C-alpha cells in the first residue's frame, strides 16, 4: 500500500513536471512568435497597415457622407446612425476577413494549431498513465476496442455482401 | 436639442431591444422537419427516411437526397413554404433522404469507403428493392454532393440522374478562408485528430462563423432587433439558429481523408482518389447531370462545383446559378420561387413516368 502511494505521488509529480515544462515551452514559443522580425511582430506596421488603411478609408467616406444628416438631428437621423453602424461593422468584417487570410495570421494559426494539439496529446498521455495506475480504462483502450469492433463489423458486412452475390441476390 | 420624433424613435428602439433580449433568452419552440416520413432502413447510426406522398405518384424513378456529414439534413425540409423535399413530393416524386445520425467517439474510424460502399450503397439497394427498380435519381448537397459524385462514378448503373448542389469537387479554385486555413503547411490534420478525435460541431461552427465575422455575430442580432415584430422573420431566425447549432461531429478518419484528399490533395478531379483500393474515375459519369450553385457561396465557391463539368462524360448537362449563399440555395425565398420549380421540371423530364 505504502509503495503504491509513493508510486502515485511520483506519478503526480511527474505530471506536474510535464505541465510545467509545457507552460514554459508555450511562453517561449509565444515570445518567439511576437519578437521583432517574426511574422506576428506587432511592432511591424507593414503587416497590418494596408488592411487597416483600406478599412479606415471606407469608414471615413461613409462618415463624411452621413454626417450632414446626422448633424441635423431630425427624424431619420437615428436611422442614418444605424446605417452607419451597419456599414462600419461590414467594413470591419471585410478587414477581419482579409486579416484572417494574411501571412501574419496564418503564421499564428499554424503555431496555435501545433501548440494546442501538442498540449492535448501530452495531457492525454499523462492522464492515461495515471488512469493505468488505478487500473481504469483509458481513452486509448477504448479506441482499440472500438477499432476492433469496427473492423469486425466491416468484415461481417463484406462477407454478407459476398454471400448475397453468390446467391444472386444483388 | 433632440426633437420629439427622435425621442420616439429611441424609445421604440429600446422596446425592440428589450423584446429581442426576451426572445433570445426564452425562445419559443420551433417546428423543423415539417413533412411526415417513415424510417424505412437503418444501418449503424444512419437512417433512411421515406417521405409520405403529397400527390399522386408521377414518376417511377425515386429520388434520394444526400446531405453533408456536418449538419442535420432537415435543412432540406426546414419549413413548409421553403422545403425542397415538399416541392418534389408535390410534383409526384417518391423522396428519400439519408440521415447520417450523430457520430460518437465509437464512430471515429468511419471513412469514405464506409459512406460510399456501405451506407449509400445499402440505402440505394433498399430503395430499388422497395420500388422494384434498378436506378434512382441522386441529389447531393455540400459534402453529400461530393459523396454522390463518387457514388455515381463507382456505381454509374445505379444512378439515372445526378443533381449536385453546392458541392466541393475541385479544390484548386480561388476559394475562401477554409481553403487557406487547411493548407498542408499550416494544418496537420492527422495530428489534430490524434489529439481531438472527431471534429466537433463547435470547432466547425467557429470556423464557419469567421467566414463572415461581423455578419454572423453582431449584425445577425441587429437584424433580429430591427424586425422583432415580424413573426415570420423571427420564426425563420430561430429556425436557422436551431439548425446552425444542431451540428454533428465529423468522424476523425473521414475528416483526415476529407482534408488530405480534398483541400490538400484535390484528388477527385486529378483522378487520384481511391476508395477501398478502387480508383474513382469521373469519366464514368455519363448520366444526365444538373449542377446548382449559389453565386455568393463563400463556403463552397461556385467554381468548385462547376469544376466537375470538364471531367465527366455526360452529354446532357445543365447549370443553375442562384443569387444566394450556401444555405440560401435550399431555404431562400427567391430560390424557392424561381429556381426550384425549374430544377423539378428538369428532373421530371429526365425521370421515368
């Protein structure tokens, strides 16, 4: 019993160590991603400037056109303000859409995909190790069972098809 | 100083806002799946639905509708006056629809081979047996269109007419963000499914939301506030919301195939796609072919669907271009008023009476 407890404590410490290392690595990656000269360099205006400029240009034009009516403050000016809001949202949406396919965002996306999946795989592995200690079925065990069942069912279906074909049913 | 009219407008606006808040907090129940059906065949989680006739049977060739493995198929029968299913029934067609069911972790190994050579083939076998016929007409929507194209290539004798609607076929087109985000050097789909298993509706919905970021969030709700007193608009709004949030997971193994063979490999039009070791040749498609695209579809660019035409051997082809997006094509008012009656006429002309 005592040896089992000590083994569990060791495993827990191991898990904490895995998580600590992961966090350390994540911060390291993040700092790498935003450092000057990198694709996510927030200080490099060239990456985002063109997209933002287009957006502001469109916004300015809309505001200039709508301003005289809004300033009158009569009936319909509220409607005009609403239209302006919708127009601003659409322009903002266009800007986001452009940004979401820009090299800067794609570099971030690539890193984010990789970091998130790595973290999930590592945590699952660590969890599975812990579950194993307590004799509890792990996700991998369930996957193996499901995969075997899937293959058996498929073989059975293929055999049934072959039998039907021999009988001239299909 | 603000005049009376403006104060009135602000008060009315606030009232609408309060009503919209109340509606979103306590939405009334919405009836989807408006047409009655029987479940005539089941295989694993798939159900084959046969709709009850609404008119005297006018055609011997039954119609099978195949929707994507992303959302529930009731988008094709969402509401009575805009139901694609109902339109075909009213003309006298015998209409079947595949409901793929909701895959769980136990279904993560389901692959393209299963969908084509088992689910779809069994469904077609059952329909033919029930109707004492050898052929069906096939209508495939979105990924269901991708499946229907592959099925028609592998089993051309079983398909009398093929209708492909907003289906991603040629991935080498100037596409939207989905094409960019799934590039090989950015997205390692095998590692992704190793970590997460099936691709869940949450992940997919976040991606779809970003295709039109503000329209799918703030502006959508602003539209509801504006038209909160219009019962039809409110009902439609909640019906669409219900359907949008009623997604299903894509099985992990198929998701890998879909991204690698489709978005990253474009194997179908290159003639490189294999299903259970058998090559899929689009040249085998010789039956009458109708393509339907939404001109403002940002999920599946029209050129992706139209990209099927140069690869098939069908002599009888037609294209309908509807001014709508990916979903508007099946539930849009204009599509139902103008396009669908023409599609039904086309199928009526090509079906055995």
